[in-house]
């Protein structure tokens, strides 16, 4: 503990204003980068403890603030199979980071070690990466100091997308086992995706050029690198990479990227041509939004709900063609922010079950893992498709009775390798969308006609104390303050196809109100009325 105290003195935390404390939230610790050095040091201590508590399995640490401004940063822990940190440990992270002195920090560290019967002579291993933010340098120095002080073996993978780090954690922990997830290197990630992409396409042609807006983040250089691995003799993939300047950190996520496109409902100002099939990544390349601008039809946006229903429909059909519909259960997981028209399309048209969970991908991921094929996306474009072991075994081991059945089984197996099984991944999801559009011979317009989004509005409401707003029913209803939900219900009742809810944000100091209704003006009006109730 002397070594921890000594190292901690070099990387102290900053005392927050009166009454405020650090909290491990939906995205780990995320705030202005200059508050994070000591926080990252302490996260390093916890990652080491977590590794030892799990018998020396490798734990990941990712340093990123995703779609947030360049001056922010964040730090989060990745569990051995590439999942988000277990919830009980989020509380431990919060406790450790809020220790007021170096001595109380060391005591807290010992207390956690005792609770999990940790043997300090046993091995611990942590791997880490960061996005392109310049503040990342200082934060990894603090992280490495914690790992050294605790005798933890570590690998610095330098600059990575968030999903690449998740891939590497899982690949490290499964290396040499029958569950091997791929080669333990960034190159291994590209090779796995490129190979699966070519096999999933099965000779189908990709229609025209795809423009990719990389939010001036890590996705730019990584996409360029990936493209080198595509087997040129088998696949023609014409990609135009834009907003890939990572040398000017101040333009990261600035008026571009998936979050900008989704929230502003418009294309990035620069570099996107009319009628080009375009998609946007966010700053750490785990969110994806497709769109096209068109002089007559205006702006067409294909968000997370669209990607989800596209994947569910295509994979559902393949499972049918593969003769596996009686064997494998396929389902879709959404949050309350999913457009009601998408939910209706999936349940009534695709006839698939939809489950709604609270916001935050860890909740969606957990529920999706209960299906053989679990499709989950947040409306903002973060999500993936999970395949159970039974599903992958069926794709591999079923003996096809016809060429069509063989094709379906081959494509399913390739998709289960193409789609990132650990977390939402913009690059992997984009390749999945391109494969599906190529098979269906669909343009973005074709994709957009599957259903019509209900007009909707999301508003951010500044409130005195957001913590008084408590929800039930997957955040669709307020249980507290008492009586408020009844007032919201009375308003919603007045609108055709009306739906609205309010909840405290998990990442910002505010409440969010979402409303949808039959027309744009009604959706706006309903949102305003509910916002007034909450305020
Ligand atoms: P909050 O701030 O709790 O609404 C936001 C997003 C989530 C999720 C998290 C984590 C909306 C409405 N909310 O959560 O979907 O992405 O950030 O980044 O988009
Ligand atoms: Zn992100």
C-alpha cells in the first residue's frame, strides 16, 4: 500500500464542488479531461483488482469521450468477454474514485481485495487503448502508474476504436481455446472482418460508392487501415472517407459524426454530396447512422431503429431458408427512444418479439444475450447482433439439403463472425448493412420505405434536481415525483398515436422528454407540454 500511496500522490484527484461526487455512469467516468488524471489512476487500481478477482483474466480500460466535445474525456473498464464492467463493480469504482485522501484510497483498495479474497502474489493483466484526444496521453500515464504500483502486467495498444479494444480483450482471454475470438492484434481484427465480409457477400455486388463521415475521430485512420485487408479479387468496395482529420483535435465531432446527424437530423455541412449513400461514425466509432440528401425527397435518415429492423428482417429470412426457425429464437431489444413505427413494424410485420429495456447498452446487451439471435440497437445507432453458441453450432453443423439452404447457412456463419459480439461497432455494423443492401439489391430509399417514422421530438429540460425523477417500466413511466405521471398521461391521451415519457439523463445533469405523435406539430406540442410538467 506504500507504493500505491506514493504513486497516487503523483496523480491526485481534483475535489469537486460542494455536494458533487464522481460517478461511474453509463459510459464510465466522463467529464472535462483535466478532472480525469487521478480518476484514471484509480480506475487502474480497480482494473487490477478485477483481474486478480477473476483469476488473472485480462481486463480492458478504454479512454474516450465518444461523441462529446474534444475537451472532454472518459475512462471505462471492459470485462473479460468484452462486455461492460459488471454493475456491482461500478459501485466499487465510484467508491475508490471518491476516496478523499491517498491513505483512505489505499485502505479502500485493501478492503476490496479482502472482500474478494485477493492474493497479491497472483498475476493480474490489463490492456488499454485510447481515442485521438490529446488528453489521452496524460491519462494513460496515470493508468500505467497504477498498473506498475500494483504489479500488474499490461499492454498499451495506443490509439484504437472502442470496439477494437473490446475485441482485443475477448481475443486475449480466449486465445488458444475452442472459443478463440480471433488473433490478438489490431491486424487480427481487420483480417477477421475482411474475411467474414467477403464470405457474407457471397459474390453479390455492392451498389456504387459509400461515403463515410468519421467525425474526425479514430474511425478515420482505422477505416483506411481496414480497407487494405479487403480481398480485391473478390470484393469491389468503393469507399470515400471524409472528416478523417485527426491532427486537429478541436474539430473532433464538430458539426459532423453520428450524434450530430441523429440529433440535428441533417447531414454534416461539408463534404457530403447530394444523393451519395452516406454513413457517419461517432468519435470512437461505436455508433453508426446512414443517410442521404436528395433534392426532391429531402433528407432520408436510417438510424439505429432502421439498422435493427433491417438486420432482424434479413437474418430472420436467412434462418427460415436455413430451416432453423423452429430451433432458434430471434428477438429484438430496444429502448423507450425507439420510434413507435419501428416497434410496430418488427412486431406486426416481421412478427418478432420486441423487449424494451432502460437506456444504456449494457441493459440491451444483457437481454439480447437471452435469444439465439438477439438484435439490439439504441435509436442513436449504437448496437449489434448477438448469436448464441447454439446458433453458431447450427450454422456450422446443419447438413444442407439444397443449394439455397447451404447459401443461407454460409451467410449466417459469416455474419456471426462479421458482427462484433462484444459491443456496438460502427465499422462492423456498416459492413453488415452493406452486405444486407447488396443481397436485397436495395438503395437507401428502398430501405426507408419499409415503414414511416412517427414524427418525434427529444428535448433536454434543465431541472433543479434531476434525481427526484424515478422511473418504472423500462423508463417509460415516472413513479416519482408522485402525481407527475398522471399529468403526463392526461396530455398524451389528447394526441393521435401519442406517446411521451420523461426521465433523468444518465450522462448529463438534466431531464430528457421524448414525444411522438401523428404529425410533426403535434409531436412538438406534446413534447413542450410534458416538458412544462417536468420543469
Ligand atoms: P442519457 O444521457 O442517459 O439519455 C445517452 C443516450 C443513450 C446512451 C448514453 C450513453 C439518448 C436519448 N440517450 O444517455 O442512448 O447512448 O447516452 O452514451 O440518446
Ligand atoms: Zn461512441
